[in-house]
C-alpha cells in the first residue's frame, strides 16, 4: 500500500523544487520506484506472497477454514469498491468542491505546476491555489498515463473526471484494508474482518467515498487511520522499519488534506502520554520510545516542508511546539529508561522530582499553548460568522438528522455501552490488584458522570471559568467529553494491570472521541463521526470480548479462550451487519446516480464556455469575462464554463458573499452598480434554484454591516444575527410568499365558495371569480382586498416588463402552490420589499437597468445577462499582474 503512494509523493516533492509535472516525469518515477523495490528484495516478498497463497490452496482439502477470512475479506473489498463506484460512468455529479480540485489537477497536467494564486475568483483579491496537492499528483498521474496510452494528445475533461472518480472508491477500499490490519493486530483476523465490513455498510462512508466525491476529505480520513494503524503496528512489533513507514504516513497527512490536525494532534498527545506513562513504569520501553521519537521527527519535518512547499515563513506555531514537546519528553523518558535507571529506582526522589516537574509544566506557557491549539481545532465544530449559519453543512446536527444517518444504531448508545464495559473492566482489575472497595470506588466515580452527565457538566462548568469557549464547550457541552474521560482513565488503568497491550488502544480513543464530538455537532463533519464510530466498533468488540474472557478466568466459570470468543463474536456481528444493513447500503449506492447536475446547468455552462469569448470581453470591458452569480456555482463556472467568477464555494472572502447578497436582495440599484464596478463583472447569472436558497441571501444581506462592504449600513439590519436565520423583521419583509391550497373553503360573503388558500406567513386568502383580486378575511381588525397580476408559470417570466409595484404578482410554483413576488404584509403591519430586489427583476421580469439578457436555458431555469457600457462609462479596467505568486 505504501508503494502505491510513493510515486505521487516523489512528484510532489520534485514539484516543490521547481521540476514540472509531466507524463515523462511520472513514468520515470514509476520505473525507478518499482525497479528499486524489486531490486531491494521486492522479488523475495513476491515469492513469499506466492508461497503463502499456494500453501492456502494446498491446505484446502484438509483445512478449508483457512480460506474463510481471506475470501470473505476480498468479497468485502469488492463490495466496498462496487457500492462506491457503480455509478461512476457519469461526469456531472451534483457536487461543488470536487470540481475545484479537478480544476487544480487540470492546471497541473496542463502547465506542470500550480501557481500559488490566480484570478479565477474574488477580484479585486486573488484566489489562493495553496491546496494540499497529493491527490492532484495522484489523479493527475493516472490521467496523463491514460492519455498517453490511449493516444489522446488533446486535453479531455471527461477523462480527467473519470480518473478523479476512481480515487474516492479506491481510498474507501484502502481504508478498509487499514482497519483490517489495525484490528487484526490488536485482536485477530475475524475482528479485522468485522471492522472492515462495518466500514462497508456505513451510509456516510458510502456517500462521501463514492465516485464524484473527488475532494480531499476521503484521503484525509484514510490517511488519519492509516498513520495510526502503522504506528500501532510498529509499536506492537517494535519495528523501526514499520516506524519509518508510519512516519511516511504522518508526512502524507500534511499534503493529503486540510484535516491533518486531527491525526497529528491525536498522535502527538499519545506520544506525550506514553512518555509520561513510561516514566512511572519500570519496564523496558526503549524501542517504543525510539519509534515515537522517529514519528515525531517526521511530524516536524512534515510541518517544515509544508511551509517550504507553500513558500510561507516558518513560524513556531502551537502544533510545532506540541511536536517538539512530544519529541523532547520521549527523549527524557528514554534517558531515564537507560542512563538514569538508578535514579528512577529511588522512588521517593524520582516521584518527588516528577511532581515538581509536572507542576512547572502545568504553570508553563506550554499548557496554555496546548489549550489554545485544542480550542482552535475544536472551533471548526461551530458557526462563527453569518455565512456559516446559512450553509446546510455548517448547521448543527439534530436528533432527527442523526436518526436519518444512523437509523437504529444510535452512536451515543453504542459508545456508552462500550464505555461502561471499559469502566467495569478497569474497576474489576483495580479491585483484584488491591482491595475490592478500590474497584467499587472507581466504578462509582466513573459511572456517575457517564449516567448523570448533565449534573457533571454543570459542576465542571462552574469550576472552569477561564477556559476558552470552544474547549469549554467540548468539556461541558453534551456527553462526548464524559465518554472520552471515562475511556481515557479506564484504558490507562487496564494498561497498568492487564497482560495485553492496552496502551495503544488509548491512541484509538484519542483519534475517535474529539472528532466524534465535532462530527456529531455539525452536519459537515458527520462523515468523520461515521468513521470514528467504525473505529470504535472494532474497539468495542475487542474490549467486550476481553472483558468476558477475563470474567470467566477471574471467577473460574470455566474455560473460555479469548481468541475463540473474539472469533465467534465477530462472525456473529458480521452476519447481523449483512442482514440488517446490506440492503440499505445498496439503496444508498443506487441513490448516488440521481444526484446529477441537470441539463439546463450543463447547457448554461456550455454557453459560458463557447458563447462568451475573453477576447470580446477584453475589447468591450478591458478585462476577461467575469460572471457574478451566487457562490454555489463558482466552481462550475470556472471548471465547466472556463470563465472567471466573483464568488465560489471556497468562500475565501466571506464579506464578498454578504456584499453580493445585499446587491441581489436589497433593491437599491446603486448597490448592484457598486458590485459590478468593484468586482469587474461582465455578466450576471441568475437561476431558479435561488428561490429555495433565498432565505440564506436575505439573512446575509441583513447581517451585513459597513465593516464588510461600503453598500451595507453601519449597523446591520439584523442586529442579533447570532440567533440564526428566520427570526428578524428584515427577513420577513424580503421573503418570497408561498401560498398553498387547503381543504377549507372561503366565506360566502362577496365571494364564490372557492377553496381557501393559506400563506406560509399564516395569512388566509380568497380569490374572486374574475381572478383579478384576492380577499384577506382577518379574524381581528379590518379585512382588505388587493389586486394581483398573473406571471406566466415559473420560470418564463415576462420579457422586459417592469413589475407593477401596486399589485401582487402571482405565478404557479407547483401543482398545489402559488408564489407571490410582491406579498401584501398589511396583516402583519409590514411592507414587503421583495419585488424591488435585483434578483426578482432580473429572473422573473428580465428587466433591470444596465444589463441585457443574452442567454436563457432551454427550460428557462438559468438566465445570463450582459453588463452594458453605461456601468463602466467606457473606463478601461486594469488587469492585475501576477508574478511569482505575488500581486504587484
């Protein structure tokens, strides 16, 4: 598996030194890597694998059970790949971020290198291209190899998409291999098979590691588990060769995704704890400490090379301090285990000295550094700016959402059961080693916060008054920290008194619990929670099996071999998994084919690509074509449409999102004029999907203030935006009104007995026989009547017609629902400003000053307008000059 990643890693390293990527370079690297591997005893390893497989088949007649795990594991790997790759033949999955990373790969294979900045988005700022590049070198290598051997000398965007679509399912397979290896070492092959099978049927792991999800997240999750797996295996076998491979895995986490902080922080904290643990132990841990020091060195090297690669100044930030602290403490522990063993044996002097040392460390700046970096890492689980409160993936998880994701498998219940078993196991061992009431006391102390975590959190919050907010939320918000604390203490005690290697299991707890907290707290990271749950599933089966085996031995209930118990327990759970989850897994897989970019969007992107010409835009506007649309479509515009965009889903400058929202929503023509001039807009693209997204735009427009944009007021219209969308007068006055039919009928006075319509605002409507006005019968206050005009069915609109602001404008939105473009809010004593908005006037009435409709998609769902000369007053725009990634 390691060899699979060596080729793109070498390409990435060479790229850092200015050697451009190409097919020839990629081919040379492949030949050198595999040639060297074969010469360096690779042929011996192949011969051993061949002999092993041949031996299995020779034993088939006498001991066919040896093939059960290998065959079942191969079947699991096949199903994992199939479930994620079955719908890979399409090239228009409805995703956003994957098209950005494909575009980066496109630049790499076309130019041989990716500049640090470009002008694709965010003018007058620039867009940073400083993304971790490993995945681009991996998929780019596949693409150039395919292009060469297929004889295709022209760049084929569909071929690049297909190459990129292979990567997530393949990483899903490699993740299962990592899980199998990890739990095969910690338990046995049957436990490894169960954990790999668990990853096979997790809905979120199917969706987020499927073809079309060609972003960095799949590799980030895999590399985290892979690095931890390699480290635990290296510690298990006390192998420096495996430690080098583990170090390589740690190095790759820096360049595989933006999520390297997760595994690196877990590994570094584990190293610190292990070093402290060995100080209190009189066993020989010299090899383990050297292995951890080697991995720490790779962490430090990775962080330094990361700074070199992206040409940023080296700053000794909190992460690097933690890496160095882990290295230093491991060195101190190694020193005491070798040179200063006599001092260590003087327990009074030794423990007294350690006590003083720990107090000094606790009072030192390192403790505040550690809390600060942990607080920062946990902060990604909360929405801190208005934009984050409008993005569905940034929303907090809810009980209903977790039920939808996990079904009957409640993650908190499953983890609580495992934690309770851990507490019981630790208490039993402590009571057996010392007095029985010591074990009982530990059981009570750890069980109380587990079952009464609200009371525990309240008490803890009252004690921790000066802790940073995100760190405090982790400690006292919910029961994840309680679960983590109970697991942490229990594993440490078990490690001290049990014969098994329990301490590496602490690394699994450190890897799983914090990311479980973030994943269960925010929709965006729910897939990470699924991965943490998968790791914890294998961990739980191992703990429960060892606990039951220990009970039989402790109380002499009979002979029960742990290996056999783990084997049959795992096999039983595999059968349960298949029976309960396999149909759902196939359903999730089949649903992926329905999530496609629909044809109107593809046609609109094709118009941007072929119908708009940068030469024309430069002649008319003095700049390349630049499209203003909502941020969702920025990556499509750049990758498919091959045009620049003002916004994109990277949201690199969130103030721009609020500024553009204000221009689309607020209705002041001067706002749109400012945005067009400020961002050098040549074309504006509006679409029907914004009707459903309109609430987000309204919230951002209302929460914008003058510190974000000159077109926003000094005090935002939504002062308390922290409360989230849908709670302000400003939003109510700018929303669309959806009017639905009901089973009730209108009053008979003055109107025919027609069905009553009900507004989403809670207002009842009755329409007259002539279809020219509607009547609002109010239970309190005077009733009123208003004329309306019918707008042709969505989304054709009325070509070039200015809206009549005195009348409501109704159109048939769907079979049972009307859409009102000019709501009458007299019932709420408010006035709607919706019809004045730039979006409504462009999309529905195709009438807005200074722009001209130049394209409308076949089903009228997307409309593109060209900015007219009067916006620029014939002023030539200045293009930015980019040299060496620095804006001049």
